[in-house]
C-alpha cells in the first residue's frame, strides 16, 4: 500500500492510501490492474492530533520532578526524563539504547531488579522503597513504581533521601524521649496530658491510658500549697520556664520528690501549643542530702576536731567547729591556715614526708601539740588517714589529750609514790606466780627471806622456803578456792636464821599472787611467854581458891570456939579485971571474924564462885535494922545516927546478904572515922534509882586519896604510922557488891568536915534471864 496525495478537480489535496492488484486472464497473463484509493483525510487529522498530544505529554514527562523512564523488554533504556537522568548520575546519551545491566553492573542481584523483572514478565504493577547504591558506593533512597507499558516498563522514581533523613531524625528524638531515664510529660495549653514516656509511668505508677487527657494535679501529694502551684502556672503561662522541686504521690500512695523543669512550647507564630515537663526522681538524692546533713551535724558535734587537709599544700579544706574553736580561730581564719602553721612538731618538709609515709601506710596515729591562737600549746593525739575521692584528701581526727597527759603524770607520780611505799613498807610485800616464782619482793621481805638482792629471787622458789612443804599446797589450794587468804600462819626456814613465824595474806588473780608477809617471830615468842605466865597465874588462883576454902573452915571453926567460950566466960566471971580481959578476947575475936568474913567474901566474889540471890525488897527494912544494930556502938562514941526517908517504901532488887554487908561497912567506917558529931542516913527515890546517902562529920578524906579507897587493902593512912585499925578491904567489898547488884557507889569528902557516901541501886526490876548472869567480875 502507498500513501499518496490525489488532487481533486477543485485543487484540494486529498491524502489517500492506494492499493493495486493485477488482473489475470484465464491463461494467466496479466489482463489489467485494479487500483483502489481510500481517503485518509480523517485519519491524517487524527494522527496529527495524536502527535500533538504525545508531544505535550512528552514535555510534561520531561519536566516532571519525579524521575520517569521507560525500559524496553530487553531492559534497554528507551526513555528518561530530566529528573531520571539526574537521578541516574549518567549522561542521557550514554544511557539510551543500553541495558540497565550494562549501566549498573550487579543490579540484577538487587531486590529492585527483582521487582522490575516481576513487572516486566508478569505485566503487573509494583511499588517499593529502595535504597539505591551507586557505583561509587554512595546511596540514595527512592520510591519506585513499575508500570507495564506497551514498550516494556515505565518506572516512576522519587528521591526521598531527605524525607527519610528527617523521618530518621524524628524517630531518633522520639526514641530518646521514649527511652529517656528522666520522666517526660507533655500537656496541651490547658494542662491536659497528651504524652508521657515510659519513665513517667514507671515513676508515677500510672499507665499511659490512665493519665492521657488528665491534669497533672492527680500527682499532687498535698505537701505544697496553692500559692506554690499558682506561681508555677503563672510562670509557664507567661512563656517562661519553671524549675523547682515538687513532692508528688505515686498511684499506690508512696511519696516521692522530683526535680522538675517545665517549658512552654511555641509554634512559628509564637503561639503556645504545649507544655513540656521533664522530671527526675530525687527522693534518693534528698535522702542522701539529709544523711549528709546528719553526718555534718555529727561531725560538728564531735568532741574531736575533724579536718580535711589538702595533701598537696597542707591547707585545711574543711573542718568541724571543734577544730577552730579549740585553737581560738574563726572558721574563715582557720581555713586560711596550713597544718604546719599550728602543729608545733611540723614544718613544710616534715609534713610532706609524713604524707609520703601516710600514702604507703594508709593511716597513722601519733601524739603532737597544737598552738592555740594565744600561743599556748595543746597536747593532742592525731589520727590521719589518706583517702582518694574525686581527688586526694587527708582526714585528720585530732583529740585533746590534756587530761590524759595530766592523769598519766598523776599515775606516774602515784606509781612512784606507791612503789616507794611498798619498797619502804615495814611489812613484806611480794608478787609471785602459781609456780612459786617470785616476780617482785620489797626490801623488808628480801631481808626477812634472807636474800641480798632482787636477783637472788630468780634462784629461789617460794616452795624451798617453807618449813613444812605441805603448807604450801594447803595455802595454794585455799587461795584457789577463795581467791584470797588472810593471816595464814606459815613457818619459813631461812638460811642463817632458822625458823621464822609469819602471817601471810595473799590474793590470786589469774596466775598472779600478790601477798603480804609479816614476820611475827618476836611477837609469837612474846605471846608464848604471856600464855605461860597466864597459865601460871590461873594455876595460882586455883590454888588460892582451894586454900581459901580450906582456910575458911580452919579459921572460922576455932574462932567460933573462942567467941562462944568468951561469951560464956563473960557471964560466969565476977571479977571485974577478968571480965575486961574476956571482953578484949571477945572484941578481938569479933574483929578477927569480921576481917576474915571480908577476906573470904572478897575472894568468893573475885574467884567468881558467888551466886547472886536477887529479891525484891523494901530497902527501908534492912536499913532500919542495921542502923538499930549500930546505934549502941555509935552512942559509945557519943555519935548520933539519924535515919530519914520521905517514903516508907523504897523497893529494889537486891541480894540481902550483899546489901547488908554494904551498909555494914559504910556505917562502921562512918563511926570509926568520926570523932564527934553525927551520922545522917537518908533513903529516897531519884530517877528510878534507890539512893541512900551516908553523911558523917568525921575526919574526911583527902582529894588525892579518894580514888584509892575502893581498891582492896588501900587505906588513906598506910604503913606502920596508921592511926586507925582496919584492913582496907571494906570499901573494896562495898564497891564490888554494889556493882554486882547493878548499882553505883560514890564518895564526896572534905578533910576535917566529913564524908558522904552515896549508894545508888536500880528500882526497876531486873529481868529474870539477867539474874543468873550477874556474877562477880
Ligand atoms: P579500913 O578497914 O581501913 O576501914 P576501908 O576499905 O573500909 O578500910 O576504908 C578504906 C579507907 O578509907 C580507910 O582506911 C579510911 O582511911 C578511909 N575511910 C573510909 N570511910 C571513911 C570515913 N567515913 N571517913 C573518913 N575516912 C574513911
């Protein structure tokens, strides 16, 4: 077929398509030709229109932002627009007519090619995001869409590298917030929560769903007041940032502290869109801060000075109150000082040397002295320690040891004093152990034990010194049992001295025995002598008693005979002279009898064989009787006896025999020692005592003799020159009898004027039990 133009009669050009075919005769020769024309005017117009549209489409494609390319079935580039050329980074001329495999060797192994192939072969459209690697290894991200077209495949590609990066950036940021160790909360301008991160949920105990849309006030613990929150909101609403610490409450009720920063977020038009609140749990930090405060207080309260010292410079970096107070500085003044400014034993050189040795040893304790601001020295004990924290420090704990020093001095002094005392003591002092080895012996004991020097101790075991070695075992056993022994009698056998007697007192502590040894050899000897003498005296006394008992009988029997017959003779005799002689015999016999009775009574009382026979008696009765008996004797000397008593009854517990003997002796003395005048006897009750006074107007007794007269055989005028007969036994007997009955006897006298004896006996009844006990002494 041919396309040609026919020109019509009116000159119009008509595009036609002609077709011709030969016409054959029966014999096969060409007989003619058939030519057919088809008007193509319409068709041509259509084709031109299509061409124009194609052109338009083409220029649109060419200028598109996205890359457009068409690959033929053999993967040859058929078409690339400008963007596609740019994206390919190769010249268009190079690309066109070549296959993609030629242009990008290795592309057949990529996912992108797989998708392309799928589209090419299965004629199905495909879409993907692809990170394309250029031959120079650089990479870009693209979205690709593959469309099957009649020529092959149309590829639309868009570079999304920038978008990808931005997306990555956002993802990174939101990850950061999501996984942040601080809690993040975002609200809208009216304060409703729009976002919280995981940490927030963890810290508050609320799930995300529980808080979204709510106001953060659900966290309030109530610790802060409304003013506090108002200030917070005012600040952030005005577009400023708010920072502070808030006490909040977890969902389950636990209180916790947060450090919070709330910032408003503004958009491009400076409008408030959100609030972001970032909070950190500082509960632990607060607790830590608090314990730090406690420690600071403790350190400040410490009785020791505590200092933090810079090992590089010796400077005091920090210290407690005690440190600067003790040395009279203010804190600021003190923190200007270096250690060697106030430690009198340190200079810069010595300080650094000390630090060097401290580094190896870790800590050091030593004594030193610090200088007070006023110049006085303070003895101290220093304990320093090297510590490594953010940097190196030396911690010094300084203790005032003034008192300790003083008591050490005192102790030394008292130790010396006691050592002196022990050394010079008159009693032996020693220290030994259970094995019997001396560890200390004072001077006198050294002497007692016959040792010369303390060195001799080493060669002597205590056990060797015992006279009887079994004593040692007994002593140790009793010491172990009781912990101590007192006045344990032990004999030692000392070389050169023989046996010595000692009293040993000791105390056991652990294995140590401290003891005292008193040499009582001399005392013991004296005691023995005394005991012998006493035994002898007792023997003599016993002899005396039996002598007296015998004598009493032997003396009394003949005397009774003499007196009895003298009396008979007196009645029988008529001769005046003879009667007088018999009278002398009688009165001498009586006197002898009296003396004898007194002697025997006294010895009876003395030898404690007298048994009291106490009875309640009205004393007036025996008194009256005795006075009656003595009245004639007194009248012979022209002496009157007056007896007066205000009450007729004066009762007392008495042994009548003794009482009569008392009255007897006093009255006979009163008559004997009175030349002229009278005797007044008065009996009365005074302070529950029966008081009997005997007042005579006799010769009296000199002051110095008053204390003698109650002793046996003592008289005021003694020796051969005595004027009055008597034995000196009477008052001694009186005194003994009075005391036996629980009474007293007293005397008052004036020489030449007279004498008064006052006898007092108890009126109160004496308990029965006591009666038997009252015997002579
Ligand atoms: P004597 O047997 O000597 O009287 P006493 O023991 O009765 O012994 O008295 C001791 C001494 O006390 C007497 O020797 C006498 O010197 C003195 N004496 C006792 N009673 C009186 C008295 N009433 N007046 C003066 N002297 C007295």
